[in-house]
C-alpha cells in the first residue's frame, strides 16, 4: 500500500523535557491510524509536529512521498482543537468563516453536513447545538476542501456513550469513502472498533506499532464452570498447561501457557471426575493487552 506519512527519528524537547523520543512510524493510504498512550505520552505533540503547528528538535517526516512542506497542509484536514464557532450563527455560516480563515474551499458544505448528520439542523444557531452536535460540526470543519487525510485529536472527548457511538460510525463512514484518518484517543475500546493500525506511546517513546490485533501475544484464557466448583478448582490447578486461575463471577478463568484444544481440557476434567457445564475461550480485549504492555515498559 502507498505510504501517506513517513516519520523518522522525531525528537521534541520542551526545555529539559523530552516530549517525543526518537519516534519513527508510517501511515498507509486508506488506513485508520490510532495514537494511544497515557496523558503526557507525546500524542498531541506528535500530531502538532506533523501538521507543522510546532517544530521538531530533530528528525524528519514526509507527506505523500515528499519532504514535508506547507503545500502539503492543503491536502490535510485537521482538528487539533475546536474552532471558535459563533453561537449566534448557523452551521453553514460558521463553516464558511472557517473555510475563509483556513484558505479552504467552501464548496460542498451541505454535503459535509450530511456526512456528519447535521444537515437537518444546518440553519440552527450553534448555541442551540448539543455538545455532540458541536463536536460533529468541528469534525465537519476539518473536512472542508475535501482533504485526503483527516487528523483528529481526541474527537470523542467529553461525549456521552451515544455521542461516542455517533462519532465512531461517522469515522467508519468517512474511512469507507477512501480517506486516510489519523486520530488520537484515550478510549481504547473505540480505537479497537475503528482503527486498522495503532502506535502506542509512553513518555514520548514508541512501545508498539502495528495492526490493532497484534499489540501483545494473545494469551489463551478458558472460562470454566462446573456443578462442583471446589473440585474444578483443585483439578484445574493441577493441569500442566494452566498457569493460574482466577474467579470472574461464577466462572473460573484459566490462563494457559499456550493454545490448547478445549476438548483436551474437557477430557482432562472428566478423567478426574469433574463435569463441566460451561467451557469457552475468552480473548483478551485491547484494554487488557494495552495495560499489560504498559506494565512491561515502565520508565
């Protein structure tokens, strides 16, 4: 796939603070690329550098296979902070002003408002919008001029679950139209649902880059339940492949050292007189893997 953004050896100091530490990564065309990391990990600083809002101390980056220059900014749509919309103006007029300030075309505003599901409220004053609607209008402002790449910093920040779901579906829809999207978010579950690739930062350093499903080697965990839970515990801890057991409600979670066929576990339990009423494989979610990864990369 064509590389849209290539970053090599990026370093950024704020005084003695090293905000970005020798960061290298690439973004493929058409992907939804996620930035993850605790507060202060360097996500927003990195986005500011690649959009030329701030200058790096060292390193380089290229857009569309060329050394980065101001001309490339016209091919980007950015939402690093919410625009200063006017409360007494409607959505259309607010976007026209943003377009003029940013030197973007105002053509297609009504089409953009359809994408962000604000077309029916396009003539309503901004001050009458809910917080979720205001955020969707902010994303609409990043779409002015039909950019090839959208860069969104915490697009769901402060939204309720319904608003988060709306933004998620909108991002999926925009990506489906062929746009490349780069976003930073602390909502791990949402990143898991919308991103193809991810980079994880800690203290300005990269600790993972790759596909969303490959953050850490997946450990096999089995859910076990039996009418005789006491015997089940005793037999489970004796299995040579089971590393540890934990309780989750009325289930035993058995962590294995490697993949094992569930049928083999069932046979083992039956051999020692334990009948299972429930046996299933549980896969670790992104949050669990993310927290485990951070533990292994403590400063």
